């Protein structure tokens, strides 16, 4: 139920501000109507007591001519029209003003490091391309009171996140907020607080596979985002996300007949809201980049010297070629560790790879000669080498950490979760991960990989995915071992799958680890 006096007070305040603005501008209502490109009756009723609240489009047009802060007027209009509860503005919901965000904290790739005693990450000048117009239109519509969502789809370092950042800058000047859910995990944070998102908020779903593709929460998150976009009292919001093409294809493809539909709500949410971003700069964009470089943008100038022929400017700026060079020219031990990480990611292991797993897995990636030449400190040297950053931006393999789970007061903490990991964990650079997916697609990891996975991986989803991968590659003994570990860790389907395998093969002995491997 709406608070009628508060709605009336909001309408009175809205008309007072419009009247004061008209007086300061020295215009009459006929002149105002002409400059705002509105009908005189529409303008007259916007000021007239007893008439309903003007539309959002009318308020924006009047604010533009009268040079008034349109977002404040829109907030008053929404309360006056009964579209939001008057008290909602007291709780801005999750997030903080856009102006308080550093784009690098939103996962915009840094392209260089400034000089000085305390170097700062810097960005090159921005080169608009065709997709930026569509993004700008979505942000404009959001600023006018309509909720919108767009998900940019493109390969690694094509400028998806930077394009989203540039598109919301007009909203920053109008007091909009931005919420980037990530703690304790991206999916959990999104599901917990989506219902608290207030109007005039940008919901930042960068790497949207971590939200929409979550096997337990993805469908619920998609439903919550749909509710946020369609609820009249919560508009306007702008939901922006990014995806790699392989994830977009996975979420939008119809499942085979009689198969479970794991992404039905995600598919509905993405329908009509996907915007593909090209891998390369076209000639117009290259010309614009050249102008910026000529005007003093050294980062773009350096990138153009290497990438002007193929147009992969953003990839060059993000350090992809140097990452690839580091991989191709690394020491045998460092390369073995990277290949183990590549195989783990492409076969379904999560982002955070335990150092103990990578160390043991790397052994069989080495040749006999390289193995014979191993020193006692080979692992420490390899991880130190891979941790060296590329031009101050990314490292081939960087130490990271999963955020700790937050438990309510009084919850038991003595028993570790099935996914707990002891010791350092690492994350492979995105570009090298994608490079491994394409170049190692048909390669099967060696025995040390499966043994290390069985010994050191603890997350049930990781183990479940690797059990399937081992079986598909006819590593049936390892599939048996890893699936049993997955069941012990709490994977919901592993025991069912083992029972079906036993029934299909007719004997448990066929899966006994003591038998010889086919």
C-alpha cells in the first residue's frame, strides 16, 4: 500500500523544482515547450496542481532545458506516481556510486603502469566501435526510467568489460550506483542480494558464467534477474554482463529431446539481450586509434606498431602475445605446470588450482631427459617464474585464493567443507586457458595428472567432472578412482552413476582398480 501523503509531497516538491528552474531560466511555458520539443498541454499539466505526475520522458526533457539534475527529479516522479515506496530511497541497496569505482576493480584489464614512486595502472584512450552505440542506447534508456539488460559476448580481451565501463559513464554523472556481486562467491552474493537492488543501479555481472552457469544457483539467479528487470517498482536498473562465446552457445542451445534442460531460465533471460563484440578493430576503429596515438596516447601507439595489420588491438593491450611467448619459451618445468593447469581447466576443474595438485600432475608432462635433470627446488623455481607479470599486468600463473565461506553465528566450524583446500592455490591466465582449450583439445592428460587429481582435489564438482572426462578418454580405472572420491566428497550424482555403470557392465570386478587398464 502506498503512502498517499508522501506521494503528494513528492509531486509538490517536483513541481516546485520545475517552477524554480523555469524562473531561473527566464522562460515562459510556451518557450519551454518549444525548446523541450513537447506539446504545450503536456508542459502545462506538468506544472498544474491536481494533474497526475508527468511521465519520465517529460521530466527528462524539462530537466535538460532547465539544466536541473534529472535523476533527482526522476526519483521524485517515481514516488509521486506510486511506482516505488517513498522510503525506498533511504536504502540505496547493494553497491556504491559509480564514481567511487576503479575500473580495474571491475576486472577491466589494465594496459600499462604509470611512472612514479607509486605506479598506477592506466588505461589507453577508448576507441568506440559499432557495439558501443547499442550499449550507449541501453544506458540512455535506463537513464530515462526503463530497465535494460545486455550481455556482451566475445573472446578473451576483445574489450567487453571496458565497453561496459565506458557505457555507464553518463549514468555516473547522474548519481547512479554500481553493484558487483562477488563475496563470498559471485553466485552466492548475487542470489543473496538481487532482491535488495534499488532503482538507479547498474548490476555488474562480468564473467557471467560464474553467475548464470553455476550448476546449483544459475537458474535461480536468472529468475531473480528477470524479476528485477520486469518489476515496475524497481526500475530503472541496468544489468550488464560479459560471456565467452562457448558459454553463450552452451546457455542458449536447446537441449536434445528427452534430455534435462539445465539452462531454461538462463536461455529465456538472454533471449534478445546478447550483443556480440568483434575480435578485431575495423578500419574506422583503426583510424580513430591512430588519431589518439598521434595525439599522444603511447599505449595505443605501441599496440598499433604490433597489431595494426590484424586489428587485435585490445588483445595486444591486454598482454596476450606476451603471455603466449612466455608459455612457448618457458622452461620445461614451467611449461609442464602450465599444461597441467590448461588440462585441468578444460576438463572441468574450477578456477583455483592447488599447488600440490599442479606440482604432482606436471611430472609426466616432462620428457625423460627433463625429468632426469630435475633439481630439489624445481617446483619453487617454476612457480616463481610463472608468477612474474607480463608488462606489469598479468602473470601466466598467479597465486590467488578462494574467499572463505561466511557462516552465521553459532554454526559449526570444526568440520571442514568437502571443497576445503590446504596450501596455496593458483589461477592460470585467461588467455592461456583459452589457448589450451583450442590447442590441447584432442590430447589426453598423462597418468600423473589423474593421480594428482585423485590425491589433491577435494571439490565434488571438480572430481565429478574429471571422472566423466577420464571415462570419455577410456581411462576407466582413473574414472573409478576419481568417481569414488567425488562420491565421498558429496557429489550428488557420482554414486548413482557408479551404480548404473555396474548394472551396465554386469560386474563390479570390471571396475576394480586391481584389474589391468584397457
